[in-house]
């Protein structure tokens, strides 16, 4: 089967799922390049540490949305470099946090800007979703999280993870590979990377699932 070449792939997942590391490993393996998600946001620390600051949620969400939208807009032009472009974020996923944290009037403002960004950015050719169970997510936050992330309540992490699982289940924007990642920690090695890359290259359906059996070694 002659499948069309892949121009771009987004890797998405909950915090601490290893999505950035996997995107980097896949870019290296494919001879492509990685475009990373933004990490700097002047309002994020206030949002996480000062719940009494009522402006922090909307300002945090708008800054992330604009930064991510502009990053994706820059990818609209075809790259002259060989290989696919990998990102470690998906614009649609940004909306999950907005739905969780913004008031109705704030979300109305956010959603108008989101619609503009979505209209002017191209979707990736493939999406790789990393899924974590909530117990595994909480374990990784404890192991790898920042001090601010560790202060977030387990119930909120659970709600965010549940919202992400719902989003993945209903996502139809582009062909997607759903990877059960509880036993895949890309900080510790490349286990599963070859298989994931093979599955992404050979996808011919809308949604496929991948699970690496327990006990596999690199």
C-alpha cells in the first residue's frame, strides 16, 4: 500500500506522560524536526499558587492560546527541510483547560479567539495520544512534577485526566493513534518508540490503539 507522505504529527497527552520526549525521539528517528509547546507564561505561577487572583485563569489561558496558535500558524507554510514536523501539543486540547477553569463570560471571550486560531491553522496529518490512568498520572506528578504542580489537588488532576480521556475518545479531527502509556516512561529509555513510529507511518484508518505488552525490554 502506497500511503501519502506525512507532513506533520502532533503528540499529545496528560502532564508527565512524556509527550515532549516522545515527540523528540520520533523526530530524531524520522529525520524530522520538533516544534515544542510554549512553557513560559507570566500568569501561570499566580494561577497555580494564588487562587484568590481572579484574573489569573483567563490571562493564563489567553496567553497559552495565542502562543500556541502563533506557533501553529508559523507551520502553515511548507518546510523546506526533509522529514515530518512534530509538535508536542494540539490546539484543540488547549480548550479542555479553558472549559475547566474559566467562568462563562471568560470562556465566551476565549472561545471567540480560539475559533479564529482554529480557522487559520492546519491540523496535523497524524495525532499520537498518550493515555495515563489517573493513579499513574498522580504517581508521575509526585515523581517529576514541579512544586506548583504537586500542590494541585489529586481530585483536580483526576478531573483533568477524565476530561482528556473523553476528548481522546471523541476526537475525529485527523487519524489518531491512542497509546496506553502506563508502562511507557520515555524518560527512562526508548521502549516502544520503534513500534509507535511504525504504527504512525502505516495508519490507514481514523483511530487505532496501541498497547505494549508488559515485560518487554529495549
